[in-house]
């Protein structure tokens, strides 16, 4: 059994939850996890970078100087790449249909493996968050300091209708992010150092583990 501790916003321990070893004893091929994360980063690109070539530069087509008689190399026009403001050689162009398909079973296996690694490393905490009347960044900051998480990257996992005041309280804190539990991806899990799971979605958290 793996024991996860439950805290309130004051940082005090208010209980614990036991997680079955069968839910934590998960593994996935490291290359599969790597390919999944690379696919996420590739699909996040816009592929809209665009540079102008020699024929697209709006400059004079007049010959800069005479072809012969001056002892200089031959030049055709000032839109050539060697001139300032000239065209770009082999520059990037917009690309389309660059989406990398991610197998659903591999994606689920990678997410379960990354979650299991966080649990085994004692990097998952449960938060018993009470509704906040107004945003209070100091409260969330104090909670992170009490768990010694204020200097590390932390990901809060909650519902889509997360308390807005609570969301605004963590928005100004550096390295602190929040996400819907049902929309998490492997890149966010690999990037963060610790996970804070809100109590209302903890059953869904266990369901993702299997």
C-alpha cells in the first residue's frame, strides 16, 4: 500500500488515503513515453514560420554596378542574399498536415506510467480545498511553503469548473500551473516536479490509474 497524505489550505495534515500497489505497479517502455512527449511538442507547433526568398523581395531589379571594368564580382540585383535586406537562402516556409498521430492505448499507458512514478516518488499530494470568497494568493503561497513546494514546479489537478477564486489565487505564482484532470498530457506531467490533486477529483485520479 502507498499512502498519500491529505492537507488543507493551511498546510496541516488532515488525513491520508491508501492506494493499492496494483495501481502503482505500472510500467511503460521508455521509448514509447519519449515518442509520446515528442509528438505532443510537435503537434503544439504552428508551422507558420515564413521567410522571403530572392524572388519575393520587393527591391529594385536594377543591376548594382557594371558587369565589367571595375574589378568587382558580378552582381545581378540587390535582392541577392549577400545584400542587406536581400532574400533568405533555404529559409523556413509554412508547412501543413504535420500532425503526428498518437495511439490512444500508448497515450493512456504513458500517462498511467508517469502518474505511477509520481506516486512512488512521494510527489503526489491531496488538497482539501475550501471555497474561497475572494482570491488570496498568500493562502496558496503559504500552502506551498508548508509543503516545501514553493521553489519547484507544481501542477494542480482539478475539475473543469474549478473554483475561480482559487484559480486566480495561484495564477500569479511562478512555476505553478493548473489543469483539468481529464485533459492532462504527458508533457505537463513530465515537466512538473509535484502534483497536487484536489479532493473532489481524486476518485477520477484513481480511475485513470486503472
